[in-house]
C-alpha cells in the first residue's frame, strides 16, 4: 500500500486540528475545591461549564491543578487548557467574560445564639471570637481583615487560610465548621463557600451579607465573577458569553442550588 506523502499528512493534520479543538471546552480547574469544582464533577462551576459546553455542542475536558500559587501559569498560560471558571471580573492578567454572577462576603453565626451580626461597625465584634479568611501569611490581602483592622479589631481575630488543609476533602469548609464547634462566634466568609458549607452543618447557621458593601472607597466586599481566558482567545470568549446569555436562567438555578448569596445589580 502506498504511504501518504509528508505534505499530505501535514494537510490532514492541519485540517483535523480545528475540529479536535472545537470538540472540547478545555477547562482549568481544581480537583478538590467544593463548592466550585472537584474531579467528580460535583461543584457548581462543573455544572455550569457542562451546561455551556452542551449549549455550544461540544464536551468538557479538564486539566486538574490545585489553585495555589502558579495555577494560572501552569495551566492556562502553559496552554494545557483554555478557560478558568470563577475569576474576579477585575483580573487584569486575563481576558474575562462579562460577569455571570456577583456575590459578597457574609457573616456566619450560629442561629441559636441570635447574634444577627450585619455590620463591621457592630460593637460586639470587639469582644467576640472572629474568624476571617486569608490568602497569605498575614491579613493584608483579605478585605474583611482590612475592614476589621481599620476599626482596631485585631487581637480577637483568627485567620483561616482560604486554601485550607488540602490533604482533606472540602478544605475550605474549616472556617464554617469552626462556628458550629464553638471555636468562633462569627466568621466572615466569601459567600459561595459560606452558603454551601453552612447548609451541610449539623446545626443551623445564619448568613448575613456584610455591610458596608464597600468599606472605604477602595475596599469592596462584593465582587463580579467571570470566566478567564488568554487575551488572544477572543472568539472563545465571545462564544462563552453568548452561551451564558442563552442559559442565564439555568445558571441562576445552579447557583441557587448551591446556596450562593447573590448581590447582582437589578
């Protein structure tokens, strides 16, 4: 049998490549990061990406990587995948889609205690055991910690790494669990995590959006959430935005199923 020539093979590969790429929505995601994603497809971002891919007539393929330092560099920037779900709409290092939801930090308290904490200006925060999420080794990068520090509320504040103990399932649940077991009187938690894990605790918890929503002109507590792509991937970004618009009601239902607090503009 005559073998195809090298030019013939090259042409065949070039023709096949766009089809192969078009058949898969390549998503960069964390395999142990509920409520957003896990490698069993149980997170709300898993469900949203499956929904959008189905609308686009393609399938989802994942590159799994823990969302730690270097996540974007080692996944999206390395060309292993093409889209990251759930990034702040203000992230300048990526091209971002139009937002598909907005959420807020919330106060989490035990319902039976009736604390009803709603504001950083509540004087009880000076004496209660308060938990905040932090990204680094200090509180400088967490908006709620900044807000508390501005009010002189420091010595009674305990930090919980937003990444949690990654050797265990659901590592970001720790701060919510601390309210149930009495380690904390109140926790200030990013809304999607609070809503999801509070609903799965053995005792009822109360969730209240923090106020003010913007603490000082430069310290927002509410954030628009988008999908992030490489800046050159203009076509894919537009396709995702169109799919989001066509499936807005279904996305809203998914977010409601996971207890995501919403502060979307009217």
